């Protein structure tokens, strides 16, 4: 039978004995052996009632078995739904109640906590621990190592990923087989990934970056993946000499820059450093180039669309931008109020259309209609600009736009000024309610280690560079900015903290 994603992503590796996954302190796992493990897990899923279109919720540690479970779910015709391992029971309860899964897979340590949740939702609870043990895998050896793949078409669902939900109810983005495959093929071609590559994988795999960007591109090409449970600078530095690629979030690169061991000699075998999931400061980009000779490749994507744009592999990787639209992806800027398309150079709402764009929000037709236009353009919620030569820059989230005294203020413009000041490591600018102006501008500042920052000194620089209506009312010094697991600054928490 034809299964669009499985057949095109991994089926051709059935006899491939080359390394797929390498782990420190363990034997390498070949593609052929991995496919057999996935087939065995597919049998277990079917034995537990999973059929075409059924959801499989997974909140489990990052393991080889979890990657195999993703492939097994696709092969069995199911819909893979990974959850952030930091979510608590009440949060998981919302996702389970909304998605109505057939199976819930969790860490054994959470089994007692989630047992009632599974029972109440008529789901089977299975466990998967950090060492690969658990009720999911206890009968693995007895299963056949081949599986008759369930028929699934290009438009059938392959995954359901929930948005972070920082501004209301979390929404389940429905991603089809072709949403995932088309994006995979575009990135492979653009970034020139081959079976000669070795990727350092230290990202979580409950997120589109770690699972669909990093894993899918590697699987399709037959690249080797150095699979790490989490990001540790020492482990990354040790792995770099025998690797060719690293995909990470900005925090990876700021931490690596703090290590003396990061040198041009160390990275001479590397050909590509990718950053995403959160904005990369131009200063970090430039410092990394000065230290290593490599230009980090920044791209732009989101849960609902996978990747939309990328800086070029061959060509200028411009700091502060996210590059050009991927082949087959259209990007336009519109007036957030009217939806009218804007002229080049103006700041507007980023809208995208292409084979990567999701099918809508799970069980939310009204929300889908609000954000996914009838002509196929998805309203991202991000504000941006497009240069004359087509480079896209992200100005910020529309919800982070500050309207003060009737003026629109884009936080990134102020952050760029603050981040250039000596002694400032990073900043986050946001608005809070103000009775006179509607909103007042607040700047949270993280100083560089061993330095202090004075509000008067910061204000003096801002005064020289920005119009009065863009000046922060207050400067709040913090040890660090609040971030989610993918490194994005949570301005909603800053608004709550300083809004009083």
C-alpha cells in the first residue's frame, strides 16, 4: 500500500546498513535496524487499537525509541502528537481531552499521575523511559520486524502539533503527510544535505525544529545523526570535529561562544550551522563568524507551517534577517487591519502560502477561518519587512506591537539599539497598560557578566538614536529573560511581572 510520508522519507533505507543514529557510550544504529524497530512498534500500536487517523500522544524522554515511535505511527496510519516534557498534568489533560488519542505514551515516572487521565478519555497508557524500557517496548523482541504499511495519501494527517498557547487556548495545528515531506525536500535541496553529513542533534523532539527539520532531512538523505539527550556545551565541542552540521537555537550559539574551546581549528570539518525557533541577535551572528569563520544560517518557521524562509547556503547570510522564501512558498506583507497587500519596504503582517502550510486547527473551524484565508495564505501573527533584494526581516509579533500615544512602536527597533550598547547582553522591550498613553514602553535588560548598567546611560543612547515616543519609560535589570523551551522570550510573563 502507498503511505506518502513513510514511502518517500524512509522506506528506501530498508537495506541501508550505514549509521543512522550514534550515541555516546552505545553502538551505532543503522538505518536497516532502525526500520525494523519502527516496524515492531507499529505492530504494538495496532495491537493497542491504533488505526488510520488515530492520535498517539507522546510525552516521553528523547530516545531512539521515541524517534522510532514517530515513524511507527506514520507507518501505522496514525497521527503523531508529541508534547513538551515540561507540561504538568492539567496541561496534558487539555491536550488529551482535545485530541482524543487512542494511546498515551509517557515516562514511567508519570504513569501514576496520568493513569486516571487515560481512563477518563478511553485511552491506553503505555510507558517509555529514558533508557528505552517501559511497557511500550517490553514485548518488542517478540514482534515481527516488518509491517504492512497502512495506506495514507498526501493530504492525510501525519502529525498534530499544539501551539504554545501563551495568548489563550493552545491550538492543534494539523500537518499532513505532504506538509512534512514537501518542506523536507525543500530544505535538503537548499542546504545541500547528503548521506555524507553527520548532524549534531541536541534539540528536543517534541517540536517541529528537532523532529521535522532536523530528523526528517537527515532520514530522507541517509545522513548520520549524533543523537544527544540534551544540549551540553562540552558534549557539543567534543562532537564538532567529527560532524558536519549543527542545528540549534540562539542559546546554543551564545553558550558555545562562552567556551574558549570554540576555535577555527575545531570547526574546520563543519559545513553548516543553522539557527532558528527564536531570533538570533546580529551581535551573536557576527561574534560567531569572528571566532569560527562560519556564518550561521538563520531561517524562519513556525508550528503551523514548518519552515517558510531561509538565508542561502551559497550567498550572503545576512545578520538580522531570515533570508528568502523557500522554493514554492509565497510570502507577502499585508495591513493587519484591512488585509490589503503592502508596498515593499513597509512593515506589515507576514502571510505565507505553500505546500508547507497546515490544514487548519484541530476542532477549531472558526479559529481556522480567522487565520487561514480562503486563498490559502496563513496569517502568521508576525510583523516583518522585505528588502529590495528579497530578504525577510522579522520585526516582532503583532501581539507585541506597542501603541503609545497613538504611535505604533516596534519593540525590535528599540532592542536593536539597546543590544548595541556596551555591557548589554540582551534586552526585551514590551508594553504595559498606561492610563495616559494607552501603553507605556518598558525595557528589560540583561547585563553582560561582570558589568553593570545604569538607566541614565541607557536612556542617553536611546535619546540620541530614537524619537521621543519610542523611549522606554523604565529600564528593568534582570539576571536572565524568561524563555520557553525553544528559547523564545516570553514577553507575556514580562508584562505580567512589570505590569503592576
